[in-house]
């Protein structure tokens, strides 16, 4: 029904309401021509209120409690308008307040029932609601679904349009409150509390109603269910589902169900932050992301695209990765102005041309070589990309007048024992040195391991488990910080937004709250259990020994830094003394050694620069003077 039809229906209901009120207050004998005139005036009053408050814009089929209150307001104003007009024209003086009260109640009732009937027809539950005495049984033609979440979340899900339930038939709900057991949510029973999960599952199996899937509406960590239990369910063929868009703030899906990723099963409770500062940072701005096709860069692109930038430039040297993220954004946000740029951050002249053409206001520098072992074996390549590439990006951002440059760093830059960590520590200083001192504000964000990223151990363990083992790890005592990719990127954007809002540019490094560190051996055991297997019985866990450059533990704050809380989920690691600049000749010498392929010289110069950046006492400009013999071995630094 169109809006004109709805307005006409409301006027008919108003006309009818006054006649009903007249019948109630004065009886059938009082109905006459005057009553019809009064009813017509009441309908006109309803029309005036309708045109003022545009009540017809609220779809009848989605009628809810808030709509009922708006209907009551409309009916009250209609009655008040009618009373005023009746006094002005002198055509309605009988019945008094009592009659007006009755006509108000009649108007509210008729408007409400019209929508209730329309909603039940739309939901196809009109006949079922009238004749059914008990909750409806699950449809035998559809796979069964057990819903886990709060009563309000479950009710909202079940109230959603029927398309959500076309693939599954809900058989019950588990909530966090045992007192809700036995309640009915839109025809589906609350079978018990989450703590009763095993009992409820056994009862459903015994009754021939074993669910084919579990839908987790809660936002908590699924690891609380226990890896062994979740693994047993997956072995039995039970699918583990969530609603699209629950974890990822940049997700463009709305209500569709999706399979839960392994990273979500392993992770802790995700941090939830207000997205308004991020939207304020990005909305209407020209944004450029380097390394846009990588695991972190692509998620940055998704979440930034969801915040409404004026232009999004995706820059990467890997053509396949760049193609996939560009196509994904084009499908999800077809109206978003964007450009893909195939470019290597090592190419300074090409970068300068791209930045001059795109004129980005915000630059997120995520391009880097991140694999510890590979960079350890190829130190020259690590320096050329991570150090010189960062210098090139910083210089290009400054030259084009970018307002903000954010470097994505790593916890391996703290007390680095690996070449990769050392290159990132030097890159932190380089971006400040080459982009600082201008209108370009620089932020450095440092965080730990990301589940599911390109350098994550999770895919390796998955492959080893699929082959039947063994699962290999370097040391039983190795532990790392972990978070999911969407959560890490959410915190990165939050940190940069906080930095952009400060009066003074940050002097320290922004670090993310990573929770408690996780032992890698415990991670391996949980992954084995998630496949329904038993560690050390079905799958062997083999210790191989620490690799060159690897540490037992990681930290986010170094010895010459002090951590200060910045905001929820974000801490600033501020240097105890101002960091000295890196001398241009030292950086030029490092670049020359890298271009010449002199790995021995590159390592020596790189770690000499790091020692200067980690100095606790004030020092002059850092020059690369250390000899290779002065550097501790990776193993010694690891144990130190």
C-alpha cells in the first residue's frame, strides 16, 4: 500500500473511531447526521496530524513497540486538534472529556490492530498464531539450528525477516540466564542456560532433534566453550555459525549467516570500541594505503571504505593481492571512488608521482616484509623494503602535503634480535625523521601477532595437522600476543584517530592492548583439539629449537620507553629521552650496502643503528660505527 493509501486508511479509522466512541458514550440512538459531521471533522484532524508527523512513512509490516508510542502520540494530537476545531467552528460540544478519552482510545486501538494484522500477514503467522497452543516444532525439511545468546539477541534474530531462517529451522535457544528456561521467544523455547549445553545437546539427540548447526549470537570468545568440545562438535558435522558483520566493524554484510573462522575460535574476547572517532578521522578524506593487498592492508581498506572516505587509493607491489582487494571493495562499495596502483615502495620516484597525483590526506603505511626467517636469510631485501621503503613513503607524504602518516610496526621492533625486528625499529625512527618537521603528523602503531595474517603460525599448524603431524614448534616456552585481524585494524584506526585529535603530535609509539600472551604450545594443543583429535596421541608435538632471530617472549615497550595509558585499548610508549636523529650518511651507507648485497655489512650497520635508538642516556646523532663483533648473537639476546 502506498503512502496515499495509508493516509486514507488512517482517516477512515479516525472516522470509525469517533462513531465507536459515540456509540460507547451515548448509545446507538445518538447516531445521526451530526455524528457523521463530527466524525468527518475528526478524520480531517487526523489528516492534519498525519501530514505534520508523516506517520505513513513507518512500514506496517515492521511494526514495533516504538511505533505504538508514535501512534498514541498521533491519536492524542488528533483528538486535541479535533477538540480545538470543534470549539472554533462550534459544531461539537457534547460528551465532554469522557467522549474525547474514548475516541482517543478507539483511535489508538484501531491504528495498532491494523498494523498487528498486517505484520502477522507479512510474517505468515496469522493463522498459526491463532490456532497453535504450543511452540511450533522444527520443520523436518530444514536442518535444525540451536541458537546461543541472550534472550534479547535471540528474539531480535527470530524477529528478522523470514529469509534469515530459510536455510535452518530453530529448535531452541540457550541463554546466559537459567531463570529464562521454559520461556518462548517467537515460538521457539529457551531450553536452558549456556552452562547446560552438554545436557541440552544430549536431550536433543535423544529426541531425534540433534542440531545441524549452532548459531552464536554472543560477542564473547568461543574459546570459553572449550577447544575439545568445539572440536567434538565439528567432528560430528555440526556447523558453527555467526551473523555476518558481528566481528568485523567494516563488514558490509547485514544478517546472513557465516561459518566461524578458526581465528575466532582461538582468540580472546574481542575489544569493542566506539567507531565514531574513526569515522571522524576518515570520512570525506582522501586516503592512501600501502601494502593494501596484504592481510593487514586489506582489512584497513575494508574498514576505511566502510567509514566513507572521499577517495581510497590502494597501493601494492603484488598484482594478485591488489586485484582481489580492489574487486572486493568494488562489489561491497560500488559508489566509493577508488584507484588501484601497482607500485613498489622501494621506487622513490614512482611513489612521488603517485602521491602527487592522488594527493592523499591520510597515509597508512602497511607495506613491509614481515616473515622473520625469510628476512633473516635476506637482510638486504628487508632493509630495502622496510627501511628505505618507509623513508620513501614518508618523503612522498611530506612532499604532497599529507596531513597524517601512520606506520604499522610490530612488537618485534622492541629489543630486536631479528633482522626483521631491527628494520622495523629503524623504520619507526625514519618515518618521523623524513616526514616530521612539517605539516604532516606522524603516528607509529606497534602491535603483536595477528591470527590469520600472512605471517601467522596458524596456517602452518593447520597444514601440519591435516597431514597427520607432527606439529612443530621451536620451544615449549615460546609465547606471543595474539588478536584477530579485524580487531587489530580496529585498534590501529582508533590509535591514529586519537593521535590526530591531540593538540601536539605524539612523541612516542602507540601500542595496542593485546591481552595476555599465549604459549604457542597451548595454541597448538587447542588447534589439534578443535579437529576432534588428542594432542600427543593422535598428533605429535615436536620441539625443534629456536631459530636465528627468534625470542621466547615479545614485549611492546622497550627499556628506554615508558608506557602511559592513552585510551581504552591503546597505550603510548614514550621515550625516556628524546630520540637522536639518524645521520644521513649512516642511512646512505646502509642503503649502499643493501644495494650491493653485502649482508655482513647490512647486519652490522643495522644493529648499530638500533643500539643508538635504544640508548637510555641522551646521545647525539646516530652514526653506524659499531662493528659486527659488538653485537650479541640472537640466542644470547633471546636469553638476556
